[in-house]
C-alpha cells in the first residue's frame, strides 16, 4: 500500500537524522554540545515507524479486507536490503584498511548478526554500552535499531490482523497494554540492566506502540 505523501513526516525524519548525526559528530557551540540529547532522534524514528507501518496495514485492511503478509515483507526487503548491503560492502572495504585483524573479525560477526536482524542482541552481549568509547570502532553498531524494527515487523502485522478483525476497540486496548508493559519494563531495566534496556525490543516496544496508537487515532 502506498500512502499520500506527508511532508511533515519527512520533516520529522530530517530532524531525527540531523540530531543523531550532530550528536555523533560531537558538534559543539560555545564549548557545549550543540544537541546533547541528539541520540533521541532514534526514539523519534521508532515512533514514526510504528505510525507508518500501522497506517499502511490498517488502510490495506480497510481497502482490500485483508493484509497481505507477502507483499508487506516484500516491501520491507526492497526498502531495507539494498541500503544495508551497500553499508556492509563499504564497511568491509574500508575496514580492511583501517581495522586490526581482531576488529575486522569482530565486524564480520556483527555483519552476520545484522543480516539476520539480531544485531541488537549481538551488540548487547558483545560491545558493552552503546556510549562507550570503544564502540567508535564498530562500523555496524548502528544496525541495532534496524534489528529492533525488523523484530517488530515480524510479530506486529500478525497481531494486528488477528485482533483488528474482531474489534478495533479491543486492538486499541491491546496496544495500550503492550505500551504500558513495555514502559514498565524499560523503567525497571534502565536501573538494573541499562545495556539490555537500550538494545532490546521489549523495552523499546512502547515507542513503536505510541506511533501505532497515533495511526489508529487517525483512521478512527
């Protein structure tokens, strides 16, 4: 399904991208970080993803009476894999010249996890905290957020199809329950296991659910 072009969505994407880039480039103004919380652009991306995916799926359901999982995943493949393969190729070439053998081997393992869309779990176990200085030598680290989204794509369309056909109100209640449960999980994990809280879907799902609920509110 295609959606009518929404310039404000692209505007929010631009804000998110620029915020993350400025943060990682450590751009400062007057000795202070220009956007000290620029990493929150990733959170904004999660909300936008939840909104757009839910809107696409529900409009398809309303217009055709069904959700085509094959077409949904085919669209995801066409959108994501070309860019991912390009990043991997460039990383392999540049890393050959700049990384030590140990770091290059580490990158190869992270590439495999990125291709399987489990790099968030892999980096959680193998890289320490995302904001550690050593992560500057992990070219594929940014794929953790892609893995979170892909894991969301695996279960969410099926969940939406099963519940929306019964009752829209019940679906909203379910999405709210997931949001609250995920938010509580995040609140617990940031104290007890901050790395897991940062990387894993259960503590990130609430952001996606915020976007999903916004999409539902637009269609109702």
